[in-house]
C-alpha cells in the first residue's frame, strides 16, 4: 500500500495503528496526532473521538439534522461536563474542517444526511456552542 498522508499536515505520512483489521484500518499522524480511519470503499476520515464524530453521533440517522431540536440536543450533549476551553477547542477543530474541507464528513459515521446538510448542521452547531446557548435556552 502506498503511504497515506495526514489530511491536515499534508506531507506527513500516517502510521498504521494496532487494532486495524480487514474491516477498518486506523492511522495516526506523528506530527499533529490526529487519528484517522479507512474502510474498504471509503476515503480516509477522522477516527471516532474526533470532535466532528462526536458532533455527528447524535444525528447519524437523521436526514435533516439542522433542525432546532437536533441542534439543541447535540449542543446540550457536547456541553455536558466540558469546560469552556474544551468547547472552544472542539469548535475550533470543527470549523477548521468546514473552512478547509479534507474529507466527506458523512463517511465518518455513515450518516444518512447529505454532505451539504451535515456541514450546515456542523456550522449551526458551532455557532450555537460559541454563543454559549445552554440547554435551558432551547
């Protein structure tokens, strides 16, 4: 297999991680420490645990994830137990992908919604988190 390169560092070859098998391979960038997953027939995506995967988990089966109810539910979940600094880091990482796309985010969790709808959801979610919209204000 040719080398795979970090989607962010671009020139940094990825290192294969333990736990990989025929169904899914895991990789890590030694420079930025981002982890990736690769499944047969799919492109390289962020691995579970990345902020985008955490944000999309609550809307995997939704075909229209950007409604107010879903945004409220996911933002409440993400805010639970996280400090303002952690929320800011999460938002920063999601916005990085939105401003400089590197992958099909829908492939991270095999979401039902279109790529466009998921990116809109992520944008609105980041806006909501940055404004500090608490669950009680949903």
